[in-house]
C-alpha cells in the first residue's frame, strides 16, 4: 500500500535536486539574512538590562540552524501545483487515482522540503563552522545531543508537513491560496520562534507558544542542538512531538475527507 507514496516521494526528491542554481542563490540570501539577524541580536545583548536565558553564542548557533534548515521549517514554502489543482477544478483527476490524496500530497510536500534542504544546508553549515568568533556555529555539547537534535528535527519536519497540509485543505473552503498561506505563515513563523527565539519572549507569551504545536517544529530542535534544553527534557519533548504529529495527521485526514465530500468540480 505504501508503494505509490514511496514512488512519488523518490520522484519528487530526484526532481527537486535538479534546481542547483536556485539553491545556490538561496544560500547567498540565507547568509545575508543570517548576518542581519545576528547583528540585531548582538545589539540586543549589548544593551540588555539582565542576562537572557540563552547566551549570545547559543542564539547565533540557533540563527545559523534556522538559515541552514529554512526549507524544513517554514510554512510559506508552497507547491503551486497543488493550489492550482484545487482552484481550477483539476482536483477531479486526483480523485480518480487509486491512492489516498492526503498521503499522496503529504509525500510530495515532504520530498519538496527535503530536496531543497539537502541542496542548501551543507554549504551553510560547513562555512559557518569556520567563521571567526562570535559568528561561528557552535557544535552540540556532546554526541547524544547531536543525535537528539536529528531526531527532533526529523519529527519537526513531519509536523511542519502536516501543518502545511492544513493550508491546502483550507483552500477547499476559502479558494484563496494567498490568504490561507499568509495567515498560517505569519502566525506559524512567529510562534515557531523563527523571528525571536522563544526563551527571549516575555513569560506570558511563552505560555501561549508552549500551548501551540509550532514551537516543536523549529525552536525545540534548535535549542536541543545548542544545549539550552537538557537531554531529559529533549526525550520528554520527543514524546510530545509524536503526540502532536499524530493529532495533526488525524485532524488533517478528517478535514480532508470532509472537504472532499463537499467539493464541487466545475459545477458538477
């Protein structure tokens, strides 16, 4: 039963790895914004009235991880082909396929993100590992922390794809890809800690962030890497990630089924 989804996944990975020039341009852009964010945080730490709960070195490493794995963690990365299928009525062709639409689209989006990240993350990580202080990326405290980071990043990727699926499902109702994408992206990016690391937010705001699933997709894995989150907390967090992942997929499948039952294709 998994064969169609694996075939789509492999095909999309192979196709995505062809866009090397676009990836190279993206690497340059991500370096630029990485330095901008770091300089902003340097100014903040230089004038902070009290010591924040993350060191400047941890925040710099957090920033480079965000830039390196941007394709894995942002909600604004989109597949325009899927939006067009919904808005044009060509979703009818998808309904004729013997495979489940949710699983098929999930595999496509997962492959799209992985292929984009594979082309961009290694050049960025290699270069920032050799930058002079204070701009250098610091390695995890130990080998176990590195393994926990990889596990949390992978589960976070599966969560972000499940969240992305909700954007496409919402377009069945709104028929506005730009509106759905903008709404999800603004809230998702902020609450995932991609603008400000969660520990630097006010306490009342952190309580809101920890209720929502977005924090588990980016902020949590990056803080595991930096050592800001202990190994025990990381193991507990992995369990929370898995529960959120299961809930998001079940909710996505439920809403997809509801949307497909009400879909009208070109007046039919």
